[in-house]
């Protein structure tokens, strides 16, 4: 039986696309207005940005939102291929080629070919080409995935972005970009960061599914296949995966696979846990590696609180987090925006249980340390001197249980006297 859940590739069939109605309406509303304005779509890796782009460019979806296909030329471009050797000229040639493939107008195709064959494709050549687009009352919409590959590439200087901005303002060109965070944060120079290029975009943050959307994904996928997950299994899926599209699809995929093997209820649970944890580890690692120290501290605090599990509590207030990290309030908004935590009425929690479990294993994996704790201690006396004598004593029994690569992080965290006692107490409870 074919598994209806997929988690490797983006969704391309609009019938399988779930949710994101508000984001879709925002993009098309800006595109339909008098200025045909551009949009920057942001979101953490695997949260569904590329699926959203595919949905936006589908002809039936565009028709539903009033964008007749014979006037609008939608072009999707995956910019992961942009590397250190990519120049603005090569980039422009590629985009022109893709525009040419999508247009039915013979004269415009000839104009595009002529522009592509120029030795130098400067801003004037592009402006002349889009004069032709305007004259034919056509409108080009570029859906540029992984656009940080361009903003962060030193080959693309301020002139490139000034030119692209001018095309989008003065001509029938709309840009819809996707990136991991705000484009202005992903630039390679201050000159580009201060460029007015970024002012033409409205930012849309793609976050986790709502509870209703998560249930809709499962219900629609299982419709007609003869398999229904039990309430107990649904609870386990939402605990492990949360409402994150990728993690949800992965958990459902392995549970469905277990059903096709006629496993028992307990057998299905074990199969799900084993395969799901293996599959998602690399993605959790990516989120962690792309988090600065202040975010890692808040994530670790939530993971430790979750593991401590006093009175079965799974959400934690700002006050509880500030007891562990005084500057939590400066970090929580960023983590919520990245969809790595959820802000509920009664407090904060990690976006799923698997992330907390992974963090605990990661920071306590001393088996991979290249040196014994005693040898590490000899080589890091200067680091420990950042702590008071009392703090060194408090951390004495905890540091050996922390992976060597995270001891500096812990020492920096515990060096704030406002947090020391609470941090040590929680670590001792969970790890010792």
C-alpha cells in the first residue's frame, strides 16, 4: 500500500497543500494591488516555504486568486545552485532563460535571447528588456527560493541590488523571495545591508501549523486508505513532532509504515520511535548549529525543565526561564519566530518533545570527548577562573557530565550570579 505521507520533497500537488491561507492571501493581495508589491517569505528550514512557493505558482491557484495565466509569467528558481563562482551576469542569464521558457510571446522570447547573448548584462539591458514586457502588458513574477544565497554572496554588490530594486519598482516585475530569516540579516556587507532594496518587501513569517491544520493533514492523507491512527497514536505523534509540517509528516510516515507491516500497537510505537528519531536527528542538529549561544541556553533551559517534569508540567513561564537565564526575554521572540518554541497562554515550550530529548543527549554526550575530564580541566584553568570560587564548587560535580564542547557554554551561562543556583540545581536534578 502506498504511503500517503511524504517528508523528503516539497508538496507540488495543490490538492495536498494544507493551511497557510493567511500567508497565501497576503502574497496575492500584494501582487494584485496597484503597485504589484514584492514579498519576502521567511521561515526555518523544512517549515514548508518551498511548498508554499509551488502552491503560489500553480495555474489553478493563481486563477482562483484572479491572476489570469495569459498575462502573468510565474517563474520559480531554486538558488541553492548559486555558489562562490556565480556572477551577477550568470545569474541574470539563468533567470532570463527561465523567463523565456515560461513565456508564449514569440517576440518577447527573441528579446530575451538577445539580452542573454550579450557579453555584459547590465542594468540598462535589463531595463530595456522589461520595457518590452511592460509594452506587452505582461507581468513577470519571480519566485526566488533560498535567496540568501544571493544576498550573502560577495560577488553580488550594491549595484546589483539597486538594479533589481529599480526593475521591481519601475516595471512589471514582482519578487517573491524565500529565506531562512530576514534578508537584511543575511547580507555579506554593511553597504548592502543599508541598501533600499529591502524596503520593497513585506515580510511574511511561515511558522508551525495550527492544531486544526495538523489534524487536517493527517485526516486528508488517511482518507480512503483504510487505516486510521488511534487516539493514543495521535497523541504520541503530536508529542514527538508538534505541529511542524516536516516532523509531522515524518512521524506519520513511519507510523503508517508500521501499520502496513501488521505490527501490534506496541510494535507500531517502537517502530515509530526508532525510525523517527533516526530520521529527524540531522534536522535538529541543523537547528542547533544555526543557533547562537543565547538561543542554545534558552533551548537547553526548556529541555531541562521538560525533562525535570515536575507535576507533569510541559509549559514554562517567562519568570521561570528568567530564573535560569536572566536575558531570556530578549531571546524568546527570536526562537518563536524560528518556530523552535511555542508560546502558549500558560507559558513556553519547545516545538516538540524530540528536540528536548536531542538537546539533552547532545550536551551530555561525554563519550565523544577527545580528552578525559581531568585532562580538559588542566587545559582550561583560565576558563574556570571566570567563575567565583563558590561557582566552581557548585559546578564541580556537573561539568564532568557535560560534553567538552559545551562546557564553555555552561560556564558562561552559570557565570551570571543571578542564575547560578537555579541552573546548578536543575542540572543536578536532570543529569547527576
